[in-house]
C-alpha cells in the first residue's frame, strides 16, 4: 500500500518541496556563481576601513599671544562646537597667532553629515569672533580614512642632474596623469619645492636709489594688470581686444621699471636678485636604501642618498585598493620615457594594494584549505557520499555568506575572511546532522525515499535550529561593541551569524536533493542486492527477513503517523544503530565506548555523593587556577598583539628653535645607521614637512607636523616572507641606537609601529589637569621623571615646550605718528621681507599651480637686526622713513603652546612599553602604584576626566582607555549572549533549573583558554575574548545533545545510571565531530599575529570544555534527578 504523506514542520516541508525540484540545482548554481562574482568585485584591503571623521577648524589671529588665542579663540570655539551632536571629543591647540580646534566625531558617523554639522555650527555662530578682532576667516578641513594614501611614489634622480624644481614639476605632471585613473581621490606632492619667483632684496641698493618695499609692490601690481576681452568691429569682422600684457616670464620681471632715480629708469633687477625657484628650501625629502633592496643596481645600494619628492595617492570610499594601485603601476609603465625622463627613478614607497592582495590571497587559500580539512574529517567519519553532500553544502554556504557580506557593505579583509574561517567548524554542523539523519532513516526503511527524506529532515530540524540560535545568541551582541574596536571586529559576529542562517537553509534545501541522488540510490542498490537471493538456502533468507522486517515496519509506521516534533530535540544524532519498536534509542551503541564511559562515570554514580562533590571541588580548583594565571602575569592581558608589518616610522622632535637644515642633518645621520640594518629595503626622510600619513598618523594628527624642528623617517622593510625578525622585533632593536643618535642632537626620538588595532595618541597617556599652566607643567615634569624609573616604559615625552626666545619688533608709535607712518606699514614691510609675501603672480601658461612673485630678504640679512631695520617705508607726505628710526628689536620669551581636551586645559605625558612585557597596561599600573605610594600623590582617575580640577590631577588614557571600553562592551555582550541562551533554553525545556545545568560547562572553557595562552606564551587579547564568547554557544549545543538524549532514554524506561552512561557513549561522535571541525578551522588562524588569540581560545577551550562536558553534564543531570527522587520519596 502506498504510504500517504505524513504531516511535517517547516524544515520537513522545505525539504519535501526541494528534494526533487528542478529549481534546486539551478539555485545552487546561481549561488555558486554569485559567490564567485562577489569575490571578484568586492573591494579588497588588508584591514577593515573604520569610518572615523575628524574636522580641524583653523583660526588665524595674527600678532596675538598664546593666552589671548586661548581665551578669545579656543575656549569660546570649544563651547560653541561642543553643542554639535555626535562629537566624541573636542581638542584645541593654542599657539601664538593661531588656534586649531579638532572635533572627533563618533565612529560610524558619515563624513558628509559630520561636515555639514560642523559648517552649520561654525558659520551660524560667528558672533563668537567679533569682526574687528583681527582674526581671519575660520578654515574647516575634514579628515578621515579616505585621506590616507593607499600608494606613495618617491621620485629621485640617481645622477642628480635634475634639481628639486624639476622633480617637483614632473611630480605635478604625474598628478594630472594619475588623477585621471577612476577611483583616485586626492593626488598631491610632498616635499616639492613650490614654484615661485623670488625677488631677493638688497636693502643697500634700495636705499641708494630711494625706493621702498611699497614702491616695488605697487610697481609689480600695476604692471601685471590687464583688462578682459572686449569686441570691436573693423572691416566687417568682430575682433577681440584686450588692454595690457601680463608678466609671463622671469625676464619680464627683471626688466620691470620700478622707479626713476636721477633721470634714469630703475629696473627691478637693479635692486634685487631675481630667480625662479627657491634659493633656500623650507622642507626636505631624501631617499635612502638598505641592504634588503631587491636590485643589482649599485645606485640603489646603501651609502647613496638622493634628494626626492613623494607623490601620495588616496582612493575614493568603497573603491578597491588593489585595482587602484594596479592601475597606477600600469599608468606609470605607460608614462616612462614619455612623460617621465629615463633618468628619473620611481620607487613605490607604499603599496596598500599589494599588502591587501597578499593578505586576501593567503586568507582565501586558508579558507579553502580549512574547508577541505573539515571535509576529510567528515569523509573519515561518515563516508564519501556524506562528505560530498556536506562539502557541497558548506561551499554554497560560504559563497552565499560572501554575497551577504558584500551586500552589507563589508570589504574582503583579514577580519571578514577570518570570520568565515572561524565559522567553518560551526557551519558544517548543520550539514553533518541532517545528512547523517537522512542516511540513518534511509538505511532503516524500505519506504519511498521521497517520504523518508522530509521526515528525516523534520525530526532534526528543530534541534539544529535551536543549536544555531544559541551560537547566534552568543555572537550577535558583539556587533554592538562601541568605539573604534566595534567596527573593526563587527564582520565576525555579522558574517558568522549570517553564515549560520544560510547554513541552515542550505541544509534544508540542498542536502535533501543531494541525498536523493547519492544516499537513496545507494540504498536502492543495496535493497536490490538483498532481493537477489534465489541461490541462497531458504533458512538464510528467512533469517535475513526477520532482521529486516522490524526495521521496515517501524519506519513505515513513522512515515504514516509521525508528526513534527515526535522525536524530540536532539534525536538527530541517534544514528549509530537504527532503533526498532522493541529497543530504546541507544540500541547498538559501541560497546567499547560504553565501557569507557562506564569506567569514567561509574565511580561517581550510585550512593557516592562525596565523590561528586570532590570532583566539583577539583573542577573549581582548576577554574580558579586558570583565573589566577593573568593575576600572576603568567598570561599577559593586552588589547591586541603587534602585527608583522612592512613599515615602521621614526618620529623626531628637535628643540623648537632648530632650523630645518639641522633637522635634516639628524635624519641623515639616522639614515646612515639604517643602511646597516639587514631587513630594511629603503627609507625616506621628511624634514619640515609631514610624511604620508597612515591611519595611526591620522588619529595622532601627524599631518600637522610641518615645523622646521619636526621630521620623521618612513622605513620600508623587506617582505615578511624573506626576513626572520618581525617588524616589532626590528622596532625594538632600532630604538636604542636611534635614540642615542638623537641624544647627540638634543632630539626626542620615537619608534612608531603601525598599531594592530584602533590607534591612540600614545600607548600610555597621562592627561594632567590643574588650575594654572605652572601647576600642570610641574606635575607633567614630575610624571616624566617617575616614568623614566619604571621598567619597560620608553619614548617618554611631554607636550611641554622648552624655554626659548623670540625677537619682537617694537614700534615707537608716537614718533611714527609724527613722521606720518602707521604701525601697519611697519608690520607689512617686515612680514613681506621676512616671509616673502606675494606682490603679484607670474602668468605662466604651462604652470599647474599659481606662481607667486615674492619680495624677500636674503637669509643672511634676516638674521641681522641692522640690515632688517635698514628697510624704509613711505610716509604720508611721500618721504622715506627708515624702520630703524621708529622701531627697535627686543628679545623676549616665546610663550609656547597650550592644549585643551573636552573644554579643560590639559598637558599630555606620553610613553610606550617595550621589553619582556610589552602590554602598556602593566607599565601604566606600575606608575599608578608608584604614584599612590607618594605622600603628595595627585588624584588619579581612569574612566572620565575630572569635572573641575581644583588641584593637580591626572587621568590615564591611551591604550588603557580603548582596552577598558572594548573589554567592558565585550563583557556586556558576553553577559547578554549568555542571558539570550538561557531564554532560548527556558523556551525549549520549559524549566528554569535545567537550562542552568545545560549552561554549566560555559565557565569550564577558561580551564582550556588560559592555560593554552600560557603554554604558547601569548597574550590574552580582544580576539581571545571573541573566541571565548563564541565558545559559549558551541558548548551549550553539546550540552543540549546530552541532556535531551538522557531525557529521551529516561522516557523509554532506561535506568538513570545507564542513561547517563549511554548518553556519553552515543553522543560522543556528533560532539567530537563538531569540536574537531571547529578546532581544524582555528588551526588556520593560529599563525596570524592578531587573531591567534581567537584560535587559541577555540582550540584549547574546545578541547578542555568538550571533554569536561561529556563528564560534567551527565553527572550534574544525575545529581539533579537523584535530588528530585529524594524529595519525591516519603
């Protein structure tokens, strides 16, 4: 009789629809095709791009002292701008003549919205800047991740035939050519010599012919004037007419008549030296090479230094860094020997496209290898047909997860790909459970496969959904971690949770279709073989019939009568032996496994509660021992470990009075040492100009480092595959030699590594607050001295400025007024002659940028007060008035710089941590303990700055702040995840006590996690915490399998002692498969410096907690049932 369709739940209904549907292979093919296309089109990068917008508001206040700038510009601006919604922090830097206010918006706020809010607040509240105060218009400059160049090109001439002006001109031509590449954003030149016409004045010659600066400025402005074109008609033609010609060449400037003297025309070349291009550079870029430079050319070897310029190219948001950098390299190849002369060399000094290519290729390879490893495990445990079904399901799941990731807006980076590798062991579980259950059902039934497969899927559908929900409940709260770390790690919970959902759907749709063609046909073949027994003795046929009949009858009965949920949660894995109507669910258990669990659990069963208590105390001791490891610093706590990067940076601060030439000399001395470091390929030094920023430099505002006493060196290391030392080890080795060189020049030298996670001002930061600047300075100096005594703290620095002097030109206002001269004339004359104010512009039709004509004194004359004051200005009656007759130069103290943070004056003390323990947290807490032991210890805060500091106090910031926020949010996410798991279990078991029993193994993960970190000598980091959170869901899934199966056996009449033993023996296979699959995936993460904490947590946590779960959960259930029986008995 043909069996009618049994009623099934949603999972069985889905399987019934798609098991024979023509759409199933089509949908699978579309999914695979979409995934492959998404791999090609998804933007690829090494690290995820974090959208953090910073806006600088620059307000010039010429002539104002630092106190006036602070009180009249910075403080009112902070109060106005702090009203803007979405601001995380507001900073200001006040220096003589200028204030810089920086708004740091909350992570994730779109750049455009932040910019609109800033402009609206600045320009709708301009009354805080009175129009006659003397300030300039505020300049608003947004900064964000898209301002970081993805590629930099350094141009130099090994033969040094082309000077800085020619290199700059070629760089500007390249700017235009590269800007035409689609996807490029900002293309600019660093270290170029600005194209200008310098008119170097000779005060003696000016005085000799009776001319002043005003005369020269007026002559240049008057001669460089032209009218717009007008039309005149002549002979029937409309002709354009223009009055006047412009200064187009340097010769026009030289021959310009600027006055008359004794009846003779005075040309500009008679009173000044005129040349195009600067005679004294105000910035410098040098190119040097190390031993690791991969070339045989002798000019690219250590010992050769070349003047250079650097071209920086940023990309637009959402563009693929690999495509952009590849297109740039192709365009350079096209321009060589055409736009670029053959003797100009171009070195790629940064290529984030290459690093992104290397990282994504490595991770995709690891993803494929991890998938194959898991498939081999399934093959060994289940057979090739089942392995093919599971492998196909996992492949489709991974590709569809990539599609989801792309649609969500994630790029292909180390975090999003690690999320997939980490998830493989979890994603394979759905396919394993459903495939195994289908195989068991088909093997135990001769009913039609079309009837059996939906029932097999349906009876395990609810338990697998519940298992997936518990893991998702543990992961999803991590998506809401705040701060910079939140978006950095967000792909892990989002992609892993999406993969869980997709895996469930694929297991319901694709696995049944494949099972119909692989497992069902195998079953049919076996049945045909059993029917072909005509040549066998009748007695043997009868015996075989008796063996098969009960199984067929049982499953046929289930086919007709079984409804959804009849099997109960967890029945998916009772597949070691088909059950019959006369046997319980554990029939056919492996006798060796049964004896093993009887040996392990037997001593704790029966009337021996003291043994169970002793076991509990032993586990508690192990747990407390694991927790004690970080307390005794056997496991170091750190935000993230250092990565092995290909770049380092040396940041140099000379005394404030240092000219650029001395800064350059120090950088070149350091460069000579770098030539001896075997891992260095090449380096570029930048003096008086900011180097190309990275994300770390963006947050630290390195783009403002353009003073002559500031410089840095960008170091490019050899590829990490061709060197033994990591970039962190190289940085540690460089610190002492480079700082020793810096000490000889009285310079402060810091070795800056690319931070592995969100950047901060410095790893260790002490924010000093006090009422007066003197109190802040005293405490800051004291802190710096104390830090030098703390082991491990290096690169100690403060934002205090060393005392220095400045020249102040004081005008005798009374005498100047009597002579008909205003103070403004004196100021303008000195500003022009010292800074080189633009009197006019050269109209060169070939120039890319405006070419100013600057009037300026010779460098030697600037430093001589007598020569400086020998200049003259015109009085109201036209007579010449020498500056020396109305002004004098006085030497006064320079006021320095003042800082604010969140509307409070602050002084920063910064440091880094190096040595055996390189976690900045330990150096900070050593300082906390050291200060607390002092009698006049300042007040120390850790979370928030003091509201109104009445006395000197400090707040600890830096990596501590971001570590606290990250682990706080992750701890909350962990708590929320555990609570959500509890809610799900209450809904499933309809009990409050049983879910607690199921969740009991969660703390046991620490018994594996902490010793694992100690054994491998690795820090416990944020990624370790992610692994610990994920383990909560995985371990609960194992507990569910055990508890549900024990309850099922008890319902079938099995004794409690036997039930707990049989549950461990029967459920060992699915639990071990899940654990080993997840551990296999984690092994491919273990080699990554950043994410090895995640791998360690998964590998050691799964190993320990899985073994303990098989022991603890049955015993806890046993103790609970015995307690219930005791209460129930009279």
